[in-house]
C-alpha cells in the first residue's frame, strides 16, 4: 500500500476539524472583540461623531482603540490557545482516535507534523484576522471620529511588530498546552494551568524573570505599544526556544499514545 502523503494528512486535519467550536472561537475571537470595542468606543465618544471640533491630542490607534483590544488579548488569548490545543487532542481521544491513526500506513512523524502545522496555521490566521480588523476599525473610526485624526498617525510598523510577536508568544503557549493536553486527558488541568500562568504573568510583570513566562508576553507587549516601541527582546528568543523545545517534547509524548 502506498504511504499517505503529508499534505493528504494535513488536508484530512482540515476536514476533520472544520466544525470544531474551539477552532472557530480562536479564529473569530479578534474579529468579535474588535467589533465590540468599536461599538463601545462609538458609544463612549458619541459626542465626537461627525463633530470635527472635538479633538484628541494622543495617538488614537493606541489610546482610543488599542488600549481596550490589546488588554482583552492579554487576558483571553492564552486561555483560548489552551482550549484550542486541548481540542486538537480531544478529537483523537474520542473513539480511540490515536489507535486508529497509528494502524494506518502513515509514519507517526507525518501525523504529528501535520498537527503542528495545522496548529501554527490556525494561530497565524487568527492573528491575521486580528491585524486586518484592527486596521479596518481604525479607518472606519477615522471617518466617524474625524477630530481624533486616525489618518494622521502611521503605526503600521508598530502594529505589524505587535502581531508578529503575538504570533511567536501564542505559538509557544499553544505548544506548551498541546504537550499538557497530551499528558493529561482532563480538560480542567491544562486550562487551569493556562489561566493560572496568565494571571501570574500579569501580577509578576515587573519581576526580572518574567521574560521566561510566555503567558506574560502579551501583557508585556501592551506596555511596548503604549511606549510606541517594540523591539525583538530576549523574551522573543525564549519564546522561540519554548516552541522548539515543546515541539520535541510533545512529539515523544505523541508517539507513545495508544
């Protein structure tokens, strides 16, 4: 029997998980959150709608739109990444999925690689949606709140850097959570760990060791956004190291599943 190719396995992952609620929640979270914040901003600044005499003296991308959206990202994205990672394992736990996969003429490395690529793909698409909806929201608010002068500020490099580093950080969180989900079949333990580390990362934000905790990176990025400067720091190197390390760890756990 001819071995099944990597792309066929990846395609089957898409087909198998196309109706998975956790995946759609993760994908559409930035869109839904941005729309909610847009409505809140318009309600809060209702007097400034179509009134150019009311002006705003600070960068509106950061202090009108970003300060709300990015705070919600810091609180909820790591937990949603944990739910996403668990859902990829849970679909195999049901009906002896791992056992059935390993009886087919497919190498375990191919199966595992397709899952990792799929996980990275979902992360990337979610952040791309977040970036595009953020830009579109700014352009729309520029028309509705002309005195705030969104178009006078060019923050493309800052925002691209934010979402790029967000992708790196949440990829590290996703692989850590995937490893935990492979080890513990219980939904409570991986999600509880993600919630605990997210809260701890916010509380311990000023500690010297905080760069070692990828769950805190999103909150740290918020401070960088407020200062207007995002640099590739040692935290990003640590997050990349976490990605590589837990890709290896989760692979060894994965091949021992039955």
